[in-house]
C-alpha cells in the first residue's frame, strides 16, 4: 500500500518552499529555533509513521486471519489488537493530515520581487564660493 497522503503533503511542502524535501529537512535540522518548516515536516513525519503502522498492522492481521490458518483461542486477542492499532493509526493519520492541510492552504509562496535599479543620485551641489572682495 502506498503512502499517498504523506506523499501529497510532502509535494505541497516542496512546492511551497521551492526545494526538494531532503534540502528542506537539512535546513530544518540546522535551525536551532522552532519554525513553520520544522512543524510541517514533523507533522508529515507523523503521517508517514501512521501510514507505515497501518500497513504493518494490516499485513499482520491478514496473516492472523488467513483462510489456510486455523484461528486458535489466543489469536482472538491478537486480531483484536491489530484492529485497534489500525483504528488508532488511521485516526492519527487523518487528524494530522486535516490539520497540516489547513495550514498548507493558508500559506502561499510569494513571488520574488524584482529589484528596480535605484534612481541615480544627483552629484552633490558644490558649496558656494565665498564672495570675493573688491578693492
């Protein structure tokens, strides 16, 4: 199963900042104070982790309920645990995705302003020469 939610959000972050994710993560890691980029990347990492957990628990659940396998008395607890963990991971993914999407929609990339050449500064006005004395 692909991680479509986290991938879409990562692409939006890359588009917003105009850099590949690896560069953005390196920049965020080099900054000592919290900032919007760090928060966006951390939220996206939480979504990726939730998606990975969903995939893992789904595979585990499929093995436990495989038609070729006999389900024993102790398996019921494991099946229930997998289903619970899947539900929790889906809730985390959906909540994080909803919040990060709202933040990303409120942000936009500003166009780079072209600098216009400054108006030429007129040369300084020479000081008036002192009046000459007539004799």
